[in-house]
């Protein structure tokens, strides 16, 4: 029998933890995260409050109002998950699906693949429609899938960051409702960078991540459920398999259910939420329309510079290009990783490679949040040009 008083430590203190924390300053111009505003970072250093203190509950209410604003929705069930965008995707599948339910995944890239995986783990029947990488779906193609499979839920990625495609949403909400299914939309890479009106588009579940246009460190995920989606949740045959992502509990923690009051569900990441509150405040102060316009202008500036370098965009149709994550074709004979490495080594500028269907085919350059300004985009272009010249690319000479 072990005597705890005689036990000794087997693991020594890590020597690395005796060194001061060193974090370099970089231009985060990949697909995310983006650089944070000083105001956001300063907010996160404010004194920690209890997760149900009245002052923090007021901050939570501010966040709810900010989430409604950025999504342009009046949904009561609007809040932020204490987790990243992947958890928001899983929250959709966990609450809306169960065995006996079906979902139609509009698969245009990596997020279609991952959402389908998550849906299958709920025991739901998963159907897919797909489109060539670098292109978006037509409304007719999605309509055909709905009529063929008759799903309970349709899942669409608004901004496919692996391919740089912006998916049109007009007409999709009414189409889903006419066919007795819900519409869920992933806006992690698009929210704040392009016009979006959740209620007018009749979107039932919508979510985003904090680390893109909002310019907040990763770790929170704004999400919103329509009354139609809440009714579908309440009609489930059994509770969701995840306690942490259970809409009923989350909604009560965020005081979304009229007359029920707020309860303890989990210990919210208090200081992280301070940052999200300030990120939402910055967008509200600028105004969504101004924010959308700024991102379009900066993306256009980037794409003009790309054309001047003799390069081509991966998405051939300009109207289908996602302004926040720009994909550039890698020309034959150029070492794309060497280009990324040169920009980082010499300029601390992040340029990323592809992901999923675009892996090895494109560079991805982010124009989002605090980095969506002409000066930063010009600096990224200069670093990119120099990196290309180091590889002998004729357009950069």
C-alpha cells in the first residue's frame, strides 16, 4: 500500500519554463488568425471577474447584442461559444442532427469534408452535392440535391477558405423552407468581409470564428439559431450527445430563454470574452457597411498587385472570389514553400499554402480585420514579390 507522505516527484520542472516568454511580431496575412487590435489585446489583460458576476453578465449581454448585429439577426438564441469555429460547426451538427435525421452537405472544399464527418458522428444520414474546387454552387444544383435527398438540414460554407470561393446565398433560405428543411451557414472566413443579412436571407443557424475579420484571438465562436431551429431542437427525440454544446444549456447560460433566467453551465473564458466584446465593438463603431467596403477595396488592391506580378487567381470568376482569403495559382517551376519561407524569414510576413483540394496548387493570402488596410496589403505584396524574385519568377523581376 502506497504512503503518499513518502512519495517523491518523478518529473522535474521543465527547464524551458524558466526562460521568459518570447513572442515575435509577425504580419498574419494567411487565412487566419489575423493580427489583433491593441484595444482587443489590452481588454484581455483587464482584471478577471467571476463567470457569473453581474459585471461579466453585462459583458455577455453586450456580446449577444454584438453577435446579433454582425449577423444582422434578431434571434434571441444568439451568443458565443467558449471554443473555436470547429466547435461551432460541431454545435450545429450536435443540436440539429440525430439518428433518423438527414443532412445535405454542399461540399466545395475542406469545410464540406469536415462538416460531413461531424454529421456522420451524430448518426445522421449524410448526403452530399459537390462542385469543382474554385467554383461555387448554382441555386439549381442545390435545389436538385434537396429534391433528391429531402434532407432535414442543408449545410453551406459561405466563404470556403481552402479554395477562396464566396458562395452566393440569395434564394437558398426560402428554397430550404419550401422543402421543409433548415439552412445552416458557416461564415467563419466571410463574416464582416462581405455583405450578409441572416434574417433577410432566412438563415436558420449561422456561426463564425473570432480570429478572422473580428480580429480577436482564436477561442470564441459567435453563433445564432432562428426560432425555427430552436423549435427543431426542442422536438429532438433525445438530448444531444454533447453536454458542453447542448443548445438548451448554452441558451440558458447566455440568458436567451425568456423567463428562465441565467444558470451555470460552464466557466466561461472571462478574459477571452473581454476581447470578443471589444472586437465586436470595433466593428459596430466602424459600421458593417464600411467594414465590408474596406475589405473589398483592400482585396481589389491585392488582386491588382497579383495580376501585375503575372500571376493568376485560382477562382476565375471575380464575383465568386472571397475577398478575405485570396487564392493564387502556383506557377510551374516555382517552389511555393520556399516563397512562403522567404517572406517569413526576411519580412515576418505570413503567406500560406493551400489546404484540402487546393493543397500544392495555391498560395493563400488573407485580407481581414486589422490587416485590411492598403498599407499592410502593400507590404505583403512587396514581400511576396521579393520572395518570388528569389525563385526566379519573371513577373517579379
